[in-house]
């Protein structure tokens, strides 16, 4: 699978996941909401680490900038 997440997208997802963890550890979220947000946080961390988001594939979305290649000589 081709990488389709840019650096900004990965950083934002990681920050959101960490915010969810902090909210849980501080006791601000609990119960079903904590479980759902925990799953979301885990998904964000996994997709950020892999730089691939499966939900982007059906829509051909990519936030990753393709490396520029020099023109052939």
C-alpha cells in the first residue's frame, strides 16, 4: 500500500490521540465514550506511524507531497 499521509496530517492525528489519552488519564472521559475514543486514538496512532490511511483509498485522497524528481537530462 502506498503512503498517503503527509507530515502535518500525521502530527495532527498524533496530537489528537495524545489528547484523548491525557483526558482519559485525568478522568475527564470514562465508560463507553472512553472506549470509543480509545479505539479512535489507537487507529490514529497506527495510521500515523504507518503513514497510510485506509479510509483515504476509496476517495483517492493523499495529503503527502510527492518528492520532486529532477527532469531527465
